[in-house]
C-alpha cells in the first residue's frame, strides 16, 4: 500500500451494477489525487460471482483457485482504469463476512473514503452507518453525474451541523456548491435556534469560498423531505451523519438515514461524528445494544458473524 498518498476504497463483486458506479470512485480519486484500492471479499460459504465461475474449473471449493481468479479479475480492472485515467490503482482480496471484513480492513489501513454500490440495501446501510470513515453509497440505478451541488440537510438535532468540516473538504475536491436545507417539524420550538445554526454554517462555508444558499421546508419525515427536495432540484450528493441517536428504537423501525441510503437515487455521503448520548426519557439501559452508540473502533470486535 502506498503510504505517501491517500487511499479510496471501492468494494466490488464484479457485477455490472457494481462496475457501473465505479466511475464515481475513479472521479473522486482523480480529483483528490488519491490511490484507488479495489476490494473483493471472498465470503464463507463461497459466494462465487458469474464472472469468477467462468475463470474456474468445476471445483469451486478450492480457495486457491478462487483467489487466483479473483486477483486476475481485479488486476484486469485495475489495468483498464490506469490506462484510461492515469491514476494509481491497487487491489486487495479479503476473506469472511462482507461487512466485518471491510470494517476490519478499514480500521487497519485508515483510508480516506469508501465508495460503494448499494446492490445489497441492507449491507449498504450497515457498512455506511458503522464505518469510521466517510462513506459514499450509490444506488444501482444512479447514472454518473459530476458532483457540483451538495445538499447539507439540518434538522432540530443540531449535531447534524458537525459535518461542516468534512463538507468543506469535499467541496474543495469537487469545487462544489452547497444547499443548506433546514427541515423543521410542524410547531417546532427550536426553529429559531436552527436558523441561527444555519446562518453560522453559511458564513463558515462562504468564508471558505463555497457558494452556499439556505432553504427551509416544514415536514415531520426527515428522509421524505430530503427525497422530495432532491427530485425537484439539481442535487448531486446528499450529506448525512452516521450516528446512534436512535438507540433501542432503531430495533423496531427504519431510521431516516437508513431510508435515504436504501432508496435515494442521489449518492449519499455518510459522515461519522461523535455524539454525547443522553437519553431524554428514563429507559432501562440494560437492554440497549452497545451498537446503538458511537464506539472506539480500535477497541471493539465487530458484531457481524
């Protein structure tokens, strides 16, 4: 691994869906002067893609044969990208469960970003939500667009403003504009406070030379209001935060962030932030999963078997 440059991860299962969104990772790597690292996870029991089966004999239980075919395909893709785009491309073969293998590799190598296709909706959200680095998830039905406008949603959970520094960095890479979208529930007592926060973010972004505008909508469904706004306006990337505010309630309902990652046709950027979780109601914390809170990635074993 080249330690002198930043690394961008792109996991692939060699499917057409996955390779169709590869252009987003290539574009990010070129604009950020980073290495692109292609990743394939050989899962247990063996889940062999059609392209791998073509390269292999009938005995698909031979791990050496699977690895050889995997490296051959990764080498071929890397060579095409390097030739066409003049960027450095590396590749890595991992083993085990898709989510835990990726998260362990990220923890070990500390790349700058992971960009991936949302082919498996459940896996796409889990990886984005547990990932300790920024993650861009791209719907399989998305068509590649250069990222020129980034949506920065803000709601009454004002820690959503903590993604400001990462948005500044991403805007520097893409030379992008920002739309600050305030989403306030009906009769929201905190509307004035949210407006002040948005004005502060506006000034911060404009001081960095980022063209920024403020919009406000009223609605109780955070994900639905974001989705409606992106359908009616020219948005290329939606930024949200990875957090564990929902606690035990997330076991029983789909969170707004999960809805966005699973259904949005606009690429979704998850930005991990630290949150001081203080329950607003008295609950028996004995039954709260430790995975409902932000964790130190260096001190945990991932909960995916």
